[in-house]
C-alpha cells in the first residue's frame, strides 16, 4: 500500500538493542553491515504507514528491516491485515530478483514467525513520486521500468517456466488472498459505489463522480477487468506498481513493496505503472495553478516515458521470448523450421498486442480509482488550490474513461499518449 | 484417461478379504453396503487400465473402490504416474457433486495414504461411448450434460465463489500438476510432431497428418489454446470430459473419472465433450462402411445433442448467474438499478459468447488429438475397414481444422453443426 504522508510516531515493535541483537544472529545481514551489533545504528523509517520499517547502518553498509503487524500500522488493530503479506513480499523479491537482479532490493532474510524480512537498504535513492511532484525528471526511467517489467513478467510466465514449476508458484502465491482482496475491492468495486473510504475533490467533482457511477459502460468495463484479475494467472505480478513503489537514483531505478504480489494478467502491472506517469502528467497542470496550453518540459518527458516504458517492455519481452522461450507454452519444437519460426514471430507480436489491450484497460481502472477512491496519490492531494486540482483531475477522468471503455481501440502506446493530450486540452 | 479396451488381468492390489475387511471400518461405505464383510462380494471391474477398480456388492447396495498405483496400471512401473491423482478426483467429486448432486457418483471415502477412494457404484448404466458405438441414442443426453456443465462450472467460478474460497481451491488443484501435464502434452503438443505414442490410420491419412504438422495456422491456434489452458483459472474443470467418462441409464447421465480435475477455461470441458459427440457423428459413417449422403437417425440426433448441450449449458448458466451470482466477479451491487441490470444482462451474453469461442477452439483441438494422437477412441478404432475409417476421419479432420483456426468465426453452436455437416460431405 502506498505511503503518501509522513508516518505519525508509530508503535515500535522492536527496541533498537533487541533489533541489533537479532540481526547479529543472521549471516547475510551481519555480513552486509560489517562489525557487530555494538557498531550498528537503528533508524525508524518515516514511510511506514502499514508496516514497521527500520534502516540499520553498520560500518560496511546498511540493511532495511520490515516487520508486518497483523493490522495496518497507522490504523491500528481496528484494521486487521494479515502479517503473512511479508512472506509473499519476500518470495516475490526472490523470484523477481532472480529475473531482474539489481532492479529491486536484494532479499537477505525472511523470518516467517516474526513476520519480518531483511533486505538491502537502497542508499541515495528518492521515491519516484516525490521527485515527479517537484517537477523533476529521471532520465532513463521508462527504459529501466520497462526492462524490469519485461524481465520479471516473462520469467514468471508459462513462456519461460516449465508448467510444473509455474503451478507450484501459483499455488504458493494464491495464498496472498487478503492482499488481493484489497485490490479487488479498492480498484474495481468500492469506487463505483458509496463507500466510506472514497474521497475526491468535492464539491468540484461531485457531478463527475455521480456520472461515473451511473455510466454502465464504465461499470461493465471495470467488472470485466476485475474478472480478468480474478481468473488470469499469466505471470507473477508486483501487484501494486506505481511511482511510490519505485526509487530512483544515479544508478537507476529500484522497485520495492511487493506485498501485493500474486499471479495475474501482465497488463495489471504495466497499466498500473503507466497510470501513475499519467497522473503526474495531469498533476503538473494542477501544480502550476493555471492550465496552460503548451505542455511543460516534464509533461512532454512523462508522455515520452509512457511510450518508452511500453516500447522497452515490448522489445525486451520479445527478445527474451526469442532467446529463452523454454516454458511449456508455445513449445519451440513445434516452430523449428523457417515457416514455423515466422508464424511464431507473428504470434509473439499478437501476444504483446493482447498485453497492450489489457494494459490500457487496467491503466484506465487504476487512473479512475486514484482519482475518486481511497488511496489518492500525493501528486494530486498536494495541489492546494481545489479549483486547479479539480481541473486537472477532470482531464484525467476523461482519459480514464476513454481507456477503460475502449481499451481495444487504443492499438498502440501512441494512441494512449495522444488520448492523454486530447483529454488534457478537453 | 480413457479405457477403450477390456483390461488385461491386472496385478491386484487388494485381496478380496483384505478389501472387505478394510471397507468394514468405513462408516459410509458400510452403511451403503448393508450387513457385514462376510455378506459382501468383490468383483474387479474390467475397465481399469490406469487404476485398480473394484465393485463391491452388499445386501443393501454396492460401492466402487478405485485405487491408484504410482504408475499407469496397464503399462506398469515403466510409466510412472502420481497416485495423488485419486485425491484430486475425490475432491472434484465433492466440489462438483455439491453443485450438481446426482450428476456424478456420490463420494463416500478418501484414503490419502492408500491412494484410494470409495464412491457410489452406478448400477444399470452404460458407458455412453459404448452405447453410441452401437448406433444407439440416449434421450435427454445434451440436456443432462449441459446441465452438469452449467452447474459445476458456474459454482466453481468467481461468479459464484467469494475470491478467498476460490483462491484456496485453485491452490489445492494447482497441485494436480502431473495430470495436467499429460493434457498439456497430449492435446496441444505431441500430436503436432513425431512422437512414439502417436497413431493414425496409416498409410491412408499419412498425407493429412503431414499437412497438419506443416500447417502453421493450426500450430499457432493449438499453441494459443495451450497458453489459455496454462494461464486461465476460470472454473474447476472435469478436465477430461468425453463420452467415455459419462455413464447413461434410465435415470439420466452420470459423469465420472475426474482425475484430471484442475482450474482452467470453461471451454475446455464444454468443447471437449462436443468433440466426442462429433467423433461419434463421423464414426457412424465409418461403421456403415460406405459414406452415404443423408445423415442417419443417430447422426441427426448427435448434432441435435451438440446444440442441446450448448443451449442448455448457456441457459442454465445464465439462470444461475441471475439467481446466485454472489461471487466477487461482476459484483451485483454495482448493477442494482434498471439500467445497470440491463447492462449486466447484456454482458452475461457477451461472457457466454467468449466461452463459446473458447469451446469451439478446444473442440477443434480435442478432435485433432483424438484423430491422430495417442488416445484414439473406440468409436474410430472399432471401425475395421481402414478405407472406411480413413474416409470418416478425413472428414472429421476437416472440421477439426476449421474449428481450431477459426474459432471466433463460429458465432453460434449452429455454425458448429453446420460446419460438421459441411465437413462430412466434403
């Protein structure tokens, strides 16, 4: 779950000395920190709305410790949440980390009894959403996230895995039920009806919200995507990939917070990330206060990153399929001669077209829920002038509807960026 | 797996007295049999190619005992096969039996250690394939199987189940890996290449088989369906529904042999069954020896059953969705007013259209593998004149290709039966 606000002083699960004494018993974290418990310093990390998160610094390096209480930390015991989420997060770090080493924090230790994981602490990186909210760019972003998506989604799909290995992984992640339920409810259901956690810029957008809820084309499209999320087991997803779960720094991008990991349609991850680039695109207008016709430099860059993310994802995914398509799906042995190889290559393109169609739909669904639902992002909530905020949100809502109800009409990523420009200028 | 021949005298896992003594310890089987072990008679059932199957008769009734050795019984230890298959068969009997009581044998006992299940013995019923092979009809067949399909597939889908219950079931059946692997290999892969277990009417169909293997449209369509089998978790399937896994009698139809049960696309079960009605349709010509232009009575009835199976499946499924759509997919609360209800009703039709498209494709794939693969059915192998057999198989191959490569072009079940008539007359 996204952490958009500084955390209030939370209940601390671990006293500092208890934590360092515990870490001293763990080989990998101890090696990374260097020295012994007496040399280590513990800081609680402010972003922990849901979990207890600590940075531990040693002479040689630092580690991050994340402990999941059986509830949402800022809400307390009134909002129970399975602490098993940390197990799935850790296992996803392992599976995705194998596929895309360096693109996420290295997992160092899992303690299933304490519901605690230890991973690399990513130094000198900033949460992407914070950087975008300051109007800054991060060169190479689309290339880096597109590469992460291609590697992780390909490696955990039936194109790469033998069916027996894939089925074992599916069985394991099927148990992340409670976290999946949050997505099922928040993304596809609650925002379309009266629900106490929904919020939007009111009264400015009241009419738009009423119109969305009465729009049967939107409701059917959202329900169809929910059915796809519930029934597809195409690849192991991050499950909540947005600009708050990407850290950027001089050495690239790191993806973290995999606690919603589950098998699902690839487009859920791809479209989710694109939605947050598009939110930043519309939010830039809101920050300036006056919607001004020409895009600013960041906005042009953001749409370029939308295209880059998809284009790099598509090309890397295709390259991986050509070089490493050793899974049980599309068995290479059937397409060994020249005519077979050509037919398979055409089908690879068609497969990616289907992933694009899914991605466009899920992008629309994610935009919608971030505009009028519970977890509104800081890009938008940080815009203090409600009129300016409503204006850019209204434009984003237009895009959300178009992507949601006509996903298959957007046949290339350029159709998506064109639609964003069109929605912005009304 | 289908049993087409009388079983050779197999190794007996249980001596009769050991079996009756064992059954005496089990409350439900004992109650159904009546009396005590001394009153019971054990018969080995001839159809057990894969498992040891016994009928046990008592004063009040009879039970069927099925024990899975860790190999395919007729092949012996040279063909290992997980004995866990019996666990999944039993669990599917429970889940499907709850949805469609009376449509399958009542499960009475599962012994996970002995890899053994006890179920109701279905008296006075004949294996449907045997009856069809004698040119006979079974009035009400399509209605009965269509009803079974609607009830079982609906009840185990996200339309009926809360997501948490469905995910737990998916996790459980994901472990039927080895049996799924047989389907993945036999239906979608092995028949399209040189493989030692493939067989067909040779040399008559050698050219056709070579043409199928060189037909990239067929290969791509089969691979795409395999990907769908590997990635979709739409409902709990029987997994091998054909005319050899349906028993018919005066009181209706009973579906059995659920050892391939897994979550997959609904169309795999629906299309699989339709394929075997169509095999019987073409086989009727082969049995007569001379292909004669007008359909005989059984053939007309068989095509009517194809239409009945689909029509009844569709109508009952829709009725269940309207009355009992309490799952997490397509949440009813979003479609409560009149306009929402009308939109949802239209979407229900679109959902069933997508199931039909899947069913047509899987029907083509199943036809193909039963004509030129390993498990050729008795309908065809029982035709002694190779010329007559090849002629009807050639017609069936034409239909298989048309359904496989143009599944979406068959927009109603009548398009399928028209295509069958067209393929029959060349």
